[in-house]
C-alpha cells in the first residue's frame, strides 16, 4: 500500500491537512517535500471519501534571523523584524510576499491546490486571542512541559508571547514586564517601554507554543514535518503535550519525512545558499518529476536530488511508470499505479509520445519550430502545429540543457565543412555504414542493429565504434543514443556528412 494511502486508511470524519514554510528566502526544492507530502495525503483522504481540506500556513510573522547569503548588508537593519514588515529585495513592500509569490506560481504548475493562510493575518484578525489567553493563564504548565522534554532550565523571564516593539519594530528584543489582557506590557533592548494588543499583529507566540495553538484554532488533524521537528524532545513532542495538557485537544496525526540533499553539495537550505528555488525547477524539468520524486520514495528515506544526469534518468523512470500504468511495460513496484496517480498532473499528460530524453536530442539538432514539428510528426506527434503544451515541453528541455545538462548530453551539429580527425579504422566503419545506409530502415532500432553488426564483425567495442559517428557529426567522442540520434536526422544528410569525412 502506498505510504499516503496507508496513513489515512484508519481515519474517519473531517480531516484538515496542514503544512507550513517560513518565507525567509527562496522556497526551494527541499521544501517541496513538505508541501507535496501534504498534497498526497490530502488526495489520499479525498480518494478514501473523507471530507478534507489542505492548508499551507505561511509563517510570515516570523522574524528575520540574520542577513542570509542572498541578501545585501542593508538587511542587517531589519534583523528581528517580522518578514511581512520588511521591504523586498526588489524594493517592493513585502519581503515575505516577494518569496511567496514565485512559490505559489510553482505550486500551480505541479497540481497543488492549497488554501494559503498567512500567520500575520491570523494575529491581525484576532484568531489567536483565545489561544494567547490560554497560554498566558497556563504559562507555568507550559514551562514545566518545555523543561521536562528539553532537559534544560527555561529562562526566568520566559513568557509564551513575544511583543513587537513599537519603536524599533523588532519582535525578538522585548521582555514582558506585566500584562493586563488583552494588553501585554514590555521593555525592549532599544530602551522603549510599551504594550502589545493580543488581538492584533503586535507580537507572536514562540514557535513551540504557536504550533499547537495553530492546531487548536484551525482544527488540524494531519501534519507532515521534517525529522528535526520529530526528534525526541523536539517541537512535535512538546507541541503534542501542550495540545493535550493545555489546549485539551488531540495532536494531529504526524508524518515525519527525511530531507532532500542536493547531490554533491549537501542539505538544501536557503540560509546557507545551498538550494534550487522550486520556482526555477518547474521551468527546468517536467513538472510531474517533482511529484514523482516524492510519490515513489517512502517519507522516512532521504532523497539525493541531482538536477543534471540524475534528473534525465529520473524522467526515464517516470516514463516507464507511465507506460506500465497504460499496460505497455512492467516496473518492479507493487504501488506503481498509485505512484503514477500521485505523480501525474491532471490535464498535462504528454500526448506526443515523445520522451523527454528524445526531446533533449531533438532541440539540439533542430532550432526552428517548423523543423521541430516536421521531425516530431515522424516520431508520433499528431498536431498540425506545436500546441502550447508541446511548446512548453520544448522550452523546458532547452532550459535544462542550458543550465543543468552534463557536457556528455550537450552537443551541436558541426558545420558542413567540418572534417573530423578520424583514423583509417574509423573511416572504414563509416564507409561500410554508408554503403548499407540506403537500404536500412531509418528507425532507431534498425540503425543501432546495423552499426552493432558492423562493429561486431570488425571486433570493435561499441563505445569506440559509436565514437566515429559522433566525431563526424558533432565533433565529440560521445553523444546521444546513436540509433535515436541518427534516425532524427535526414538520411541523406547523414550519408553526405559521413561521406565528406571519409573522403580525405
């Protein structure tokens, strides 16, 4: 049983699946495990017939913690300010919206339909007033829970609410001196003394208190989160006890997921600059691939993400699942149907029958829409013109080649007057192929078999023998799969190019 179906199989009644990411910087591919795990749980609940909702809590009232590598030093003046109250890097009014907008646009491209709730709005609208009153009243109980689970003494001046200073604007530099609800009085390190109204966005609860307060106020029943929150004594353990012992509710069903690593670099994190923005990735890879990475991997296993050659192999694997779903191939995965269903993007299944790897080859041979359409029709494309969907797939292939494709994948067809440096054995291989070429059925399989037979007869290793063709046409010793590569070019063009190279 697929992991998402397994999570909801025993649940009954209304379900609210919640996810949350702080827009402190570019929301990256690593963050996508949170939102896509939640999306798949939500869809599993709907499939089971449960009345369900799916929300994304944008923690835009969180303070800016430091000047991150992607910010200039002018942001040192805003450390401690709520993200929603900081100017954006492009000069716009909201730092949090600057990073949230491209993320939401990326979600629309990968079939994630989620209700977005901004935490600043919850405070501003007074949604947390009840929770804040409860945690202030039961603050000693919360202190006891935090100390018990963390094993350390909580500071004497700790309070379950952090006022925002009216003078300096910071939310992390105040100390509560007294309270007379709905007002909480404070003293700030800037020297100011004032009061915050808990019915407005004039402060916030600490994270470990705010999280169960969200469960309480919104009615969250399921929440996926990273293993850092799920560690023993971590924020879920404290949140669970606060939920049960302070708010009197049952904590949401948890699903702890592992992290996504960027191959050869490490854990993706905006604060370190090690990341690929999710908004970028949907323009550099078929969008269903982001879903496929999450759908096919048990949440308890980490993912190594390789945007280069690894991504090309991943797309190949997804296309095998797609064919298996259509009854055209077999894959070694008992849950292949569910994996494909959770991966696909409704209305965007490729209708061309042209694989992404094939497309990567085609766009490097043909540059005009007219030529691409002509050769794609030979490969199964049925349209009389390149429709918007196909044009989008072509652009993704080109984007990926320009930014992430390894050198072995990239090539260009050399000019007509280019002559490769070939030895006599290589010329003999090409000569024999030219002699047969007019009678070969111009398909990938037949071309491959013809070349393979020539090499076998001459006792030449395939890699070495294929290299003579690549040298003559693209000036490299390696290239795309030879049968597909040659079949996508005009037979006469190939023959003339090879004849020119063996004539000297």
